[in-house]
C-alpha cells in the first residue's frame, strides 16, 4: 500500500493512522503532534519546527529561524536538537 500523502490516498492513510493510534477523530489523532523539517545543504543541517495548521497539515512558524548545525554533528547532539524542535512544534504557547 502506498503511504505517501497525496489527494488520492490521504483519507485512507489517515484512517489507517487513526486505527493504529486507537482514536476515532482527526483532532484526537493530531492532538499534541509535532513536526520538524530537516534540510541538508552544503554541509549544513537546518532544523525547523513546524506548527499544526489544522486538518493534518503543518506550516512554518512565523518569525522562527531554523537551527543550523554542521552535517558532521554527532548523532546524540543532532537527536537533542531535533527533540528540542519537536517540543517547540508541540507547544506553540511556549514560543
């Protein structure tokens, strides 16, 4: 089964996600969800928290610049930076 999000299979995929999470509504599925965008260019990793925009979508957070780290960063440090960005994404009231 195709798991890429697109117009043809988006509803089916969301139904599978709700079933796996044991919830019945989309709002319950996305409650507390976080999303982080990672970009690797020219040896720099940019980590940008995204905010939940409703209907299963996420947008960039206005006024928040990505955290930029060297691609040679340790796995532990990269993981810590990603976890910090996820916390920002999940808790917009803390910005």
